[in-house]
C-alpha cells in the first residue's frame, strides 16, 4: 500500500509539475505582460477619447476655414483669367520656337487690379513684361501674333539684348498692356 501511495503521490507531483511548467507559468507570464500594457492602453484610450471630443470643433473650424478660403478666392479678380492669359502667351511663344524666361506683372499692380475690380464694373488692364529667348524672325512673328490677340491693348516697351559674339541666345523683353476677362476677338 505504501508503494501505491508513493506511486500516486509521485504521479500527482509529476502532473502538478507538468501543469506548472506547461500551463500555469506561461499563462502567468502572459498575464504579467498584459498587466504591464494596461497603463499604455489606458493612455491611448484617453487620447482617443479626447480626440473624439475635439473632432466636432476641428471639423467646424476646418469647414469655416474652407469657406473663408473660397470667399477669398472668389473675391480675387481674374485669377483664372490671368492664368489663362499666361497659358495662351506661353503656347504662342512655344509655337514660334521661343522660350519664355519670365512673365512679370508687378505685385503692386495685381493688388491695385484686385481693388479696382471689387469697386467698379470697368474692364481691368494688366501691364505684362515677357522675357523670351529665341531668334529675331520667330520673335517678330510672336509679337505680330500677340498684337492680333483679343486681349492685346498696346506695346509699352521692347528691349533686345545679346552677347557681342552671338554665342548665346538673344533675349527679348517686351512689355504690353492686356485686357483681362472674357474678350471676344473683334472682326
């Protein structure tokens, strides 16, 4: 009987030891790791909760800023017209083999134009200076085309510069007055 009791106690101790090694200790380690992550997860939940509470105010502010931006863009006169005009001039120059180096309407003139457009219904004019690189023949054809364009209202100045040995391209500067808005070509 003592042998049986010792055998049962030995088997029970082996099962308990096996259970401790295979089940209890790994589960206890996992529980400890989980307990260590609880403060981190709680902080994340607090942050998410705060973000969700601030979300309506953020969305409202975003919508009001978007509406303000739309109002500002709509009050700026002829932004689309100016960009369309610059694209048209660029296309004409490229068709003649000229490279536009710079287009310069003065910023002060753009601000004055915006103020004038808001205060009156009169047509708006913009002084534009183009700096292009190319040759004389193509530049002459380009200027003739420019003079025939519906937006063209007169040349203010023209300047041609090149090096003495003609080793680099010729630079042409032409300043002219342009009518902004939707203008139709007169026949």
